[in-house]
């Protein structure tokens, strides 16, 4: 996998906490950020796929067995 360096500015207190977390997880700050960014991107791509799938289902419509006509009234459905 090809990698590219970036410059990142973080608040000092966040960087200190991230360094401690990286040591606890036996990784680097770069490793932590890579893992977090991969998770964010995967979630967003999954959301986009699900949204597109459900929009296609809505555009297609559903067969509710009415053949396009409703022959009952609300009152008939809620007779008491």
C-alpha cells in the first residue's frame, strides 16, 4: 500500500492523550489515525450504499396487493 505523509495540527492536550493511547495499544499516532479514518470512511460508504438501495426500493414501489386501488374507507377499517 502506497502511503503519503501529511501535516496535522492537534491541540497539545489531545496529542498527549493520543500518545498514551498509542502506547497502550502498542501502535503509533499514525496507526491510531489510520484506524479511525478507515472506520469513518467505511461507515460513510456503508450508509451511502444503504441509502441508495432503499431509495431504489422506494422508486420501484411495493406490491401491497391492492392493484393500485383502495376500496375501503378509514371508517370501515376502524369499525367498533
